[in-house]
C-alpha cells in the first residue's frame, strides 16, 4: 500500500484531543519509504499514546516532508513559531504540504494573512486544491478584503473555484466594510454552471448571515 503525504497530514493534523489509532500509525510507518520512516520512527505506537507537542517539536526539526507536516500540526495547535513558518510552507513544492499550509492559515493566522491567501486563491498557476483551500481559509478570516476577493473569484474560469467562492461567501455572510455579497451571489444565479447556481441558491437561502 502506498501511503501519501495526505495520509500523514490527516493523521498528524487531526483535531487536538481526539483519540488516535496507534495501530494505524504503526501501519503507516511500515509502509513509508526508508527516509520518511527513519524520521517518523520515534512517534509513539502504544495504545494509549497520542502524538503530543513535545514529539511534534522534535519532528518539526527534521528536514523534508515529515518536518513540514509536524510544523503544520503544531501551527494548528497555536504554536507561534510554527504559525510563522506557514508563510514558507504555502510555497512548498509538495502539493499536499502546500494545500495543508494554506488551509491552516485561515485557522491559525490573523487578518494579516489575508493578502497572502488572496494571492494563492487568485493564481491560476496554483494547483486547484491549493486555490480552493485558500478560498476556504479566506472565509474563516472574516475580513472585508477577503469578502471582496471572494466576490471577484465568482468570475474565475474554473468552475470549482467559483463553487468554492460561492460557498465561502455563504459562510462568510455580511462583513462590515465589504461590498454587498448578496448582489454578487444573485449574479451567480446566472452562472453557466448548474453546480454554481445551485450553490448560490443554497447560500442565499441560508441567508441569516446577510441580515442587517
């Protein structure tokens, strides 16, 4: 079985405090290539042991993808140094690492993260997954600049990006200092894609966040 970086990210960056399946981690370690397994081998596999912050800090010092994943995990737990490294990791050459770092900025960054996320969301050269994660992160920041960028993305050539932008605007609702999202969502009702139109209907139908 091939274990992808997505598998490791899912394991290491799971919700803080959840129960982790130690045997699944042992299986992951068996299936990793030698280089990754050598770095990850120190992770606990006892039945009652979870991946704690001390171990994550040790892993984060490692070179390569294991160190990057551990850094993302620490950032999601609020570690300031790891949060600062997200700016570097959103430019990683590994699509999975880049997408996870982009998404994490929304949960652990501040409004100052908005411009960096907008650059990723608007860059047609970025992998679509990274762009969509940036859009999702922008919705969580609740900044006027984020709302404006999401509205502009409703004109993107990618249907998937437009769908993500519609959903994000629906989650974002009304944002003080931002243009009216309702008008933009109404325009999306005329989008050539049925999926975009349905998402716009859903966003407008939920509408509580748009009430004055």
